[in-house]
C-alpha cells in the first residue's frame, strides 16, 4: 500500500509513528511543510522537516516534541554573549550541525529535496521525506502591533510572540510562484490513500496545498483522502490553529475545519469522540465522518488513530 | 609608549600577556597573522587572531593554548555523524559561535578588520588587534606525498599531517596582491618600539612581513625593532618552526633566525641562556643580542622576557 501524508511538525511526526506501527509494510511518502523554514545565523533551518526526520529517526527530544534529544546550547549562549540573536529561537548544538550541513549543500547548489534525502540517509526515518517544494515559500502572519499592521515571519509569530496577538492574515509568500518538489506529484498520482494528519490546517497542511498543483493532484488522484481533526472540543490539541483559523475566517471546530478542506478534496474525516455530535454536520457537507479518540497520548493511541484513518479510507473506497 | 607586536598564535598570545603585565600603561597594537585562516563548514576560521583574542580576553583553554575553555564538541561530533568533515580540525561548540558571527559579518560586507574589532568588543583583550590584511592570504606548504608534489593548506600540514612530512616550500598565496589592513601602517609609523614575539619566523611573522608594505614600514620606522628567538637549543620551543625554516633554507638555530630577519629589519635579538654562545654570531651580523631565559613557563617568566625585550629596545635606542 502506498500512502501519502501531508505533514507539519510535531502533530504530523507523531501521527507518522503510529502510521508506521499500524502499516509496517506500507510505502509511505511524507510531503513536508517548508513554509516555516527560516534563516538564522546564516543557516537554513527547516523545523517541520527536521521534526519529522528526528522523530522517526530516533533523535527527537521526546518531551518537547521538537529539537534533538540530550541537547546542549553552547553555541546559542555564546552567540548571545556576542550580542547576536535572535535569542527567542532555540537552536541547540546538535541541531546546529544539521543546519550547517544543509546550508553547505544548498550553497553547493543541491536543491532542498536532495539535501533532505542526504540528511535522511543518516536518520533512516523509514519514510520517503520530501519537501513540498524546492522553492522558497515563507509563511508570514499579518498582525497589528501598537496600532500598526506588520507582517512577521511565522516563527516570529509563534515562537517570539507566542501567538499572543490576533493573526489578521496568513500569507504563504512565494507559494504562487513555487512548484512541487521532484517526486511530490508522482507520489500523489501513485498513492492508494492520502492522509492529512492532525497538523495545522492553515500553516501546515494549508501551506502545502498552496503550492500550485498539489491540491489539484490530490483532488484528481481518485483515491481516498482522509484527514484527522487537529481540533478537539473546539480547541487545538496543541499549537495555535485557533488563531490562524480565525485569520482565514474558519471557526475552531472539528466540523468547520472539514468544511474548510471541503468535499472536493476530503473524502473522510475523523473527529474526536468529544466532538461526536459534529459528525452529522460533516457528513452533510459530503464528507464521511467517524468519531474516535484523537489524543496522541502514546504510541498505542496514535497507532489506533492511524488504523482508524486507514479503515475509514477503505470504507470510502467501498 | 606605543608598542607594535607582530603575532602568530600561542607563542605570540602568551608573550602579549607578559608584555601587558610589564607595560600596563603601554598602548599595544597587535598585527595578527591571518595566513593560517581556513574555511571550514562554510565558516571563516581565524586561528591566530582568535588565540590572541581568547588568551588576552580570558576565554582560552589554558592547557592546550588554543580554543575555548570549558569547550564541548557536540556540533563537530554531529557533523561527523553526517559524514561531514574534516574531523582533524578541532572546532568546539563555543568556538563555532565566533566563526558564525565572523562569517555573518563578512557576508554582510564588513572587512575582517571591522569584524575583529566587533569580536574584541566582547573580549576586551586590552590591545588593539588588527589582522595583517583584510585580503585573503593563505599559507600553503608544498609536500611530497607518494612521490608527488602537492600543495596543502598550512592547517592541513600542521594539524592533519602533524608536520610529519618534509616541507619543500612555504607559499603565502595571495600575499603579493594583498594590502595591509587599515591601521597597520599607521600603527607602525607611530610606534615607539616594534617587537617580534617568539612566534614562528616563517609561517607567522614571515607571513605578516610578506604583506607588501609592512616590512618596509618597520624598516623605515626608525624605532628599535627587537625579537625573541622561538628556537631554544636548536629546536623550536613548540610547533614546527624547524620544518618550515628548513623549507626556506634556514638552520634551526637562534642565530640563523636572527640573520634570516636581518640587520636591515632587526635591531635587537634575545636568545635563550642555553644559546648564549650564539650571541657573538648575532652581534657580528649587526644585531644587538642578549641571552636571557626564554621559556614561557608562567606569567612571571613571560613578563620577565617582555621586560628584557623592552630593555634591549631602550639599549638599542641609546
């Protein structure tokens, strides 16, 4: 079975662990969000790709869900001693090495997809990890600070401002001019099922779908497309999905997110048992819906979720 | 008193500590060798400048004489896990930060002299540290490996090959086209004394003198120029001076090094008490010579050496 997964960071990475556990023989291609990539200290940092790579490769900090395990912060604290920031972004020493290798390969002319493959040669994540695009796409969030409208990088919105101000708009800068990375459209065309893990529907899955050609390829693939709600009980399980959903005029409910994706794209939708009453509304929108536990508390729970998603895909396939 | 010192790495840096101790009121300008600078992992590394900066700024690893104290090597070991080298060059995590800041500033268009000043704003070395040139000069060593003549970077010769093969020639690539950094010629013209610490006469002091204009400025300054022999008992106190002296046809003796600098440049020369019998030969070459203890075993010994150098300068001045 060939499965394509559109993944953001922590939520996507943890879901993929469950998917690998429930479908160990499956051929899994992950299309990773690169909209929150950022240049820091002259280095190219790809937080979502790295979270997937480290999580599946056994190098993740399990507790915080991002960054390397047994991490130290000597480089960062020395940079701060020179007065060089930003201090709000937590780059650890082990993590630095990944960005140094990536930046050197990009500088040598390799596209991000080839660089990602080279990095994965070490981590062996057990999936094929593709960036959504080799082109630069950068998610900016429009905010009002002191009465003035400003566009800040997504990382600045999320990590520095902690999403404490209202997001007025979310713009994946460069998306319109970007093209899918090599292998992205091919993997979708050859997929037996496409999954949207409980990643952020705006700044993760939404950004991937903003790369021209990807949404169309999924809609036209003619295979079940099943998603899992990142909203449980009208609030995001983690992150700031509520803030960025509001910016695009979507309510923070499991049903509203399904309608946002739409029946033209989505065939099946899993909501949490806490949102069982939303199922009827989703089905009315033409999307098959089941209510199952959606909290990724441990690998067993996550594996069960992935299993439900595949079961719903089979049900949709009929 | 305005003192100009031409410095390499460890020997120069330690001597400067003694000089600051014996002449705390002096205005000291250090012209640092940049011929053994190297690009590693996309970063610009300036070993000699950093050794001076860290030593005088209190950040040096006292035991090894180079690199940062309380250093860790997470970045390097992670780079190795990616298969990215060279592994033979010991870049620590704290040290990495210096090279990241330097590389970013150079990338932004600042010349190395301005970058060095910015780094020193943190370290407060108590001297004015100038690179010999803002231009790229790179010391290469010609060696025969498996019957073939090859030019290797000085760091490769010294750190990787540990100077275990004969140096056939030493070439400061780019020196002829280089110009002294801002402040270098001015500081020499305004100096009351110029000192050559017991640094390597070929790949440290020799490289600085290879920048067109510096040797001439020193010769024409009309002030005492006094050096300290890095050769004691016919062997270098540390490093590979014997190997690179042989490559330029100079014997590894305290007297031969003085003659190599020459009376056109050098007015006074300190040899170690172990080489007292060499004094006559040096004086015959037209260079005032004294035999004093030249082992920098501790700050007291180093301070005494610096004091002897200043005393010899006064004697020369007459």
